[in-house]
C-alpha cells in the first residue's frame, strides 16, 4: 500500500465490522444465538476481506510468492491481534468490572445491572479501536514487519 493512502479496511468506518463479534458477545444475553453467530460471521468476513485485499495489493506491487505470503501473514496476524484477541480481552474485562462494580450498588441483581453492563461494553468499542490498532501497528513494526519487510 502506498504510504498515506487511505486503507478501506483499517482507516474507515468499515473497521467497525472487525468488532461485530464483540458486539455479538456484549448483547448475547438479549439476543438469540443466531444473532451472536451472525456477528462472528461478519467479523470473520471482514478479516478475510482485509487479508485478501492486502494479498492482492502485494501481488500487484511485487508478485513474488514470498512477498505475497508475508503480506498475507501480516494481515492475518494484525487482524488476529487488533480484531480478535486484544479487543475480546478488553471488552470482556470492561464488562466484567462494570458488572462487578454494579454489584455494590442498588442495581445488583436487577435487569438494569445487565443492561448497564451491556451499554458500557458497547460504548467502549469506539473508544478502544484506535488505541488498539495503533498499538498493534507498533508491535508489528518492531517485530514481524522488520523480519519480513512488509
């Protein structure tokens, strides 16, 4: 990708699709299992599309197989960390601690305890995306990208 070029999958609102599974998990207690499964399908589709996009761009830029494989690996690792592992942990902990805090209030044991926890979890998603993405960029820049030149 050309430096400074807008990345459809990482620099636009399309990025939110990578968090669809987090939305599904956060609202799990209010929706059917089909909705939660669908949220995982959306997030998986997003990861696949971004990976294919990065692979095709590298193929067009430098068609050598190892370069394409390195770009594919870069996208999969980046997405694995930035869309699955880190946000999954972050949103889970935000919800856990919110729920735990609410046990100390008059909301303990009420439907509002679940609703507030869900709202806080959903509300945290737009706030955590950019810091997580920049952190994963940094991690990739000092590791994988140094080794493979992606």
